[in-house]
C-alpha cells in the first residue's frame, strides 16, 4: 500500500506504479516521455521514485529499444601511450554523439581477444572498435554475423566487410631506415615487436625496401625479435646489442617503448647515443621528446586514428549497416628528427 517502503535493490517499475497508484505505462511515460503526463501525476510518480530509491535498468531499456549507447574498444595494450591516445580520440567522437566507450585490452593474446569479442556480442554493444591480432579475423566475421558492426583501428583491413583506419607502416619503416642510411649508417639493427603482428612485419618490410633503394645488402639489417612492444623488452634487446661482437651503428625500433628500453640499457653500459649508436623509434609518443636523449621517431596520428575510427562506426550504426559503404582510410606517417639520430657519421 502507499507509504510502504520497498527494500533497496529489489525495487522495480511495478513497485513504483503500485506505490504511486498509477499504471506501468504511466511510470514509463514519466521516465521516457514526461511531457505526456499531467504535472500532478508526474510529481507524484517522481516522489515515489525518490522515496523508493528506484534506479531504472539502462541496459534493459536499451535492449527494448533495440539500441545501445555503448561502443566497445579493444586494443593491444593500454599501457602503451599510443593506444591511450587512440582511445582518447575514440571517446571524444563518442561523447559528441551522446555515446560512451568501454575500453578493454587483449594484451596481444588472440584467445583473450576472442573472449572479449564474444562478451561484446552478448552485451549487445552498439559496435566494436578493435586493433586485432592476426589470428582473430574469423572471430570478427562472427561478430558481424551476430549483428554487431566493427571498425578496425591501427590496422588495414583487406576485406570489404568492414571499415579500417591505419597508418602506412611500410612507409614508416622506409622513412626510419632512409634517414639512418642518409647519415652514413650501413650496419643497422631492427628491434621488432611480436612477429605475429602485422605492424612488426610491415615496418620490417619498409626497412628492407629502404636498403634495396640504397643498394645496400639486406644482410646489413640485423633483426632482434622482442617479446612485446614494451620498455622491458627494449632493455633486453639493448643488452643483446651491447654484447654483440660486431655492434650495429644504428638501431630502428618498432615502437618508442622499445626504443626507450634500448636507450636505458645503452646509457647504463656507457654506450653513447647518438655518438656510438644512432636510435630511431616509432609512434612519437609524448615521452619520446622528453627522453634523456630526445628520440627521433616516426609519428603516427594516434588521436586522429581513434577519432576517425569511432566516427566511421557511429556513421555505420546510425544507418543500415548492410548499406554502409566500407572505407579503408590510410594516414601517412611523418619522421620527426631529434638528437638520438644526429651523431657523428660512422667512421668519421
């Protein structure tokens, strides 16, 4: 009866209707179309809602409407500032559209990524932004078959069933190694990330292209494979460089975190950067310019990648996904030259 208090946590719309002495439809109208309800009735219902502590289920409301306001973003590593900036760009676009973004990380693990994709489908998110590992293409196609649109970020997508936003990583590798070759370096090391990621392979291919252009034997490029795209893996690669009998005079790293780890190890071993070894990174994260030796890096527009990918996903999910023209947007990278690669010419 009116005046009885319903225990918090168990309050539903039916309880509100009974306590206010109105129909379920009237309570629904107060919540969703208040202008259709008489002012006195609206005030009575709102007073009951406040007294009972009723909180409506946004998930249930969205499912009834067939429309979620949540986008999902799945990236390789949130500890990497590149992906933090990408997420910030996606969140800005979503916020402007009245949407929210749920951010998750796969840690580069295909199995973990597949589990998140299944969860997104179960939660019926509006759409998914994903930086995929190479092994998850079937899981992404399954996502679309369940009615969830997706856009690939920081990776080109060769199929015609999705939009993608990426950077030309082959060109980025070329820019880095061309720069080192122009400075006179011929013994160059490439510190790669995990080889199953396309980003590692594409940047390596660009480095080889630059050697071919300069008619320098490909054998002059030593590849040091790193376990992950992080500082610790960079330190491990740096230790191998320090111990090398025929030490390279220049190092190109597949991302800035690897380069910062290499720089730490070289500094601790008394190897001077750039005088003894020139160093180039990739991404141009904020820490690159503020390193002990400011780091030359290949810049990617991380914020713009995230924002553009989110805009494409919002555009697709606002209309009919089956009628949406899928686009593959590729940004050009830019070499930002700083102290770490501007030492004396080798042999000078």
